[in-house]
């Protein structure tokens, strides 16, 4: 086990001083591998030509505003007026990084009750929190899978009444025109009700977890258009909006008048408490309608209603008005678009170029809004719940690695405190299982607790992600402070990796042995050894850890070096890389031709090492393209294949992979990567696309020495870009 001294040696101090001096002297080259194109890009034009415009209701085209910590998703009305209509599409969420809820536990369910014990090939007994199907253990399983869950903070919509007194439904909206202005983070919604015009302008504040809206209509003046606030109970459903309207007696909503144009709604759901502060312009009235439901009316005779709603754990005293929120949004989003990288496909003549640019621009908006917060994102971000709102740490690379390549490393770094906060629990997991260091959780929550699953506890490919991230940070900021800040995470992560690899076959090689499940999750936990992507990632991760020791002037860890130098080779058969050394018939049995073809990630996601034979990898890619069951893949598989093809100098194949015509490679009008009827949005696909396109433009270590090395050199891909960083 690594021991950390409070007082570095004199040698260490000298090395750190040298690093700092070099970093200072090279401040102008601090961008490291960042490159720029010959000409500047008109970023305003680039972004604005992909503003989302809707002319009719579309349940898969909901639009969001937010800031990485908070998101608010609206329907075609401009607010959340028809949530039930959108439930089976991209549902209307109001979610934050801090908003979580757990059901009561009157039966004293204990997490330890769901541990199952497996025995490895070398006799090591290892416990895993798994899913049980019956009896008390099933109840314990269900409790810890659903609690805590991310909380829907509240629905804010419009209640509009027709002339006959009936309530307006979505089909009553006519002459619809809704637009998301990406440069300003503004949603403008215009339509008519029985001939009366309605206009709603919406912004999300960039420093506070709230929204402001301006509503203008004759219906406001006549009292037929009001703003309706509804507050639900928490929901334990798997993929859903995250609200429950059937449990109104299990939570409380207490209304308090702060001043004539400001109220506070204090919310209590079991052990969860939070506050919604609402302010408005003029002499409007805020009234209780039904339980947990409130209505905001404009001042009589006024056609315009402006209001702000801010959500927080303890309440906000300073509530910004509409103009302040607009200024915050416009400034924050312009700063985002003007910083970091940009890619312009407007001079490309390939018919796919405009669509690729649309996907890239919208993916930047969506990942900044959903994936750039203080916690690792869930796969559906802050838009709607999936897996109860919990996040999957093996997906963190797909959510975050692109920020480094787009020279926005700070947005990725915002989520890394979770690793520090969860470190002790990760170390406890390793110790319980008989390993050293820290074993990072897979399906988890803000508190670092591991959810029971038949798959998640056996996965290992999330383990090196933190090493990839901190190495990205170091390459951007090669400073002593970077090394000091993250060294504990690096060393504890590597310590587990070295202890997990076993010389189990008496061949002098270190193997990754069962029980484990690889990224291609269909392989059985107790019969799978040496998955190739994980082996290659172990090589990458241990290399990074040893580099960090060298940079810190420390003696090399002998165990890490021994494991690195003697990792088992990637298993092959018929000049193909196998997905596991224990499944030699994997390309002959249809059962194994499903899910992620993640063997390609060993040379795609990861750089070239001596473990990779490019001829065998090319054979493997071509075989997979020929025989795979593509309907079973996921959104990040297509970018992964493209990265693999690009590294193999097959740029046409890389582009074909990005545009493969499969359902799970669909990009909706709002830019979200669609998967299927169950999982309507999937942000790892968006993040993977951004990583891949940046790599194809700026290149990678060992790339061909030509512009845009990942794109075909056929005269059709005159890609302009700036501010990107080369991929390892």
C-alpha cells in the first residue's frame, strides 16, 4: 500500500521546483498539443446556423436551458405546460446536482444483506452487491437501487383557458414557432390560442439554479393565462421523468410571502428539504390552487408577465429579475462559445458535412448543460432520469474526455471532486474484496455508495478513467500544483490495478481474471479472463501512474512496473483479437456478436502500444463490420469504431461509422442521441461524437502528417478548426 508523507524529500522538492520553472518558462506553450487552423472561424455564424427551430409539437424535441448544475426542459409552449404529453418522449425535467431523495427505510434494510460471495481461479473469495429476485433480499435490492434517486424539483407550466372555460391542450396551439438560440441560451416560443397570440421568452441563469420567463399575450391581461407551479413526490422508476403525483400526503409544500412580489415555497420530502423562491414584476398575485399546486396571475389588465424561479437547498435572498437572468445567460453562453475549440464544416462538399456540423454544435450545447457540473452525469444528464438518476462511472470518460480535446478542461475538472469525496468508500470496497488501493464504483450516487446490480459491481473499465482525466489536466497544466492535487487519486487507483492483476496461470504473465465482466457486458462474470480493452487500459493507466511518480521525483513502484512489463497479451485466434481469452469461438457464435464491439477501443479510445498489432486490429475491425448485430449496439459504439478506423488510417470507414444508419445512432432535432423507446436520450453518444471529431481534425499521437488526418483526403473535407488539442 502506498504511504503518503506529509513532508516531501529534498529531491522531491527540487523536482517539483524544476517542473514549476519549466511550466512558467513555457507559459506560451502551455496549450501543449493544442493546434489551430490557418484562418479564424466566425463562431457566431457557426453556432447560429444550427439554432433549433420547431413548427409543431414534437415529444422528442424538447428543449432545455441550464448551466451544468441545473437544467429545465420545456415543451412547445415554452414552459412545462403538458408534461404528461411528453412523458414517453424527452420528458420535462427540472433537475439539479444537489436534488436527491431517498425513500424511508422502516424495515431497516442493510446494504450488507445483498452481498454475494464469488471465488476466483486462485481461490480468492470476493463479495459483490448483486440483484436478488425474491424474498427480503429482493426488497433490500430494490430499496438500494432506487434510493437515493435524483429528484424532479417541480413543474412550472402555463394554465391557459379557452373562451368556453375549458383548459387548453397541446393540440390547441396553432401557428407554432419555437426557437432555441444557442449563442444566448434562450428559448423563444410563439403560437396562438383561438387566434390570440402568445410569446414566451425563457432563459436559464448561469450562476443560480433557476429560470426567468417573460410571457406576453392578451390572454395574460384577461386572466386566461396563468403560470402554474406543481410539486411532486420523488419517483423510483428506472427511466422516467422522475416525478410521482400519486403520493400527495407524503410530502409538504409550505408557502411563505417574503414581500408583495416574492414568495418562498419550502419543500419537505422525508429527509429531503429544499426551497423554491419565486419573484415577479408588478402587482400580480401568487395563490394556492390545490395541494402542492400554486398559480401566478399577472397584474390585471397587463399583457406581460415576467417571473423568476430559483431552486436551492436553503433559499436565496437575492432573486434576479428577467433582465438580469437574460444578461447572465447571454454572457455565459457567449463566453462558452468563444472559448475552447471550434470546427467549421461549411466549406466541405460531402453531403454529410452539414449534418455532422449540426450534431457537433448541438452536442457541445447539450454536454455543457448536462455534463459540466459538480457530479459525474447520469446517462440522461439533468434532462430526465435513467437508472433512477444515478450515474455510471464507466460512462464518465464518454461524458468528460471531450472537454480536454476541445480545450475546455475546466468543465471536465468540475466533476472530479466526487473521486476525492468517494475515495474512502472506494478503498473500503478494495479492502473488503482483498485488494489494495481504491476500487472505483460503477453505478453510484453523490455519496459514493454502490448500487446492487447483476453487472455493475463486476465491471472494471471505469478504474483507469481518473488516470486519463488527470493526465489530460497535466498535459494542459504541467505544473507541480497539478501533480500535488491529484497524486493520491493516481496512486490509490494504480495500487488497486496492480493488485487486481494476477499471475494466475503460472506463465509469468499478469492476467485480469474472473470474476469480472468486461465492457461488452454479455460475458459471464465467473468465466471471463483477459478482455482486451481492459488489458490495454491497464497498460495505459499503470504507465500514467509511473510517469507521475517520475515527475514527482519518487522512486518507481516495483510492483506497478512488474505488472506493466508482464501484462498478458491480447488473446488472438485466426489473426483476430478475441473479446476474451476464455471465449475462442466468440466470432463463430452469434450470442457474442451483440452489445459493444469494445475490442476496438483498445486501439481507438487508447493510443498505440506494444500490445497492439495494427494488422490484427485491422482484421478485427473488418470482421466486426461484416458480422456484428448492430441493433444491439449503443450510441458510443459508433464514435469508438470511428476512432479505431482513424488510427488504422481508414478515414472513409471512420466517417461511415459516424453515419451508420442504425436507430441508436440517431440524433434528434434537439441534438440528443436517441437509443430506443425506453432510453430516448443518451449523452455518452454526444460526448463520444465530440471526442472523435476533435481527434479526426486535430490528430493523435502518431497520426499521418497531413491536415485533418482522420478525414478523407479526397477534396471534399475542407475542415476548418481552431483551439483543439491532439489526442494521445
